[in-house]
C-alpha cells in the first residue's frame, strides 16, 4: 500500500483528448440526426396536409375577407330590396283607395 501513496497521479492528457474528441463527434452525430428527424417530420406533415386538402393560412384569410365583403354587400342589397318593397306596397295601396273612391263616385253619379 505504501507503493500506491508513493506514486503520484499524473493524468494522461492523451486519454482526455480522445474522450473530448469522441464526445464532440457524438454531439455532431446527434445534431445531424436531430436535423434529419426535423426534415422527416416536416415532409410527413406536408404529405398529410396534401392528402387532407388543407390550405395555407394566407388563402384562408383571403377567402374569409372575400366572404365578409360579400356578406356586407348582401346586407346592403337586402336593405335596398326591403325599401323598394315598402315603397311598392305603399304605391299599390294608394291606387286601390283612389280606385274605391272613383267607383263610389261613379256609382253615385249614375244613380
């Protein structure tokens, strides 16, 4: 046991360099694998989206804007149509009253 105490511990820097090199290589491999997994997941999702007929967000936003514009135009047209219907109803009601008055005056004149 005395032999152990007498020997000084001297680290072998060559071994430490080898370990650092292996660790660095492992980091590079893991980084490359991570990128490959990301690319594969992205490709799979794009294939899935294509099969499901999904649309990009920009196209959806554009379609919604067009729908909102058409909805407001439809509301304007409906309001105009309602106004015309009211005007037409008033015009049709007025001649009937006049026609009834004309009939009563004609019948009273002929009597």
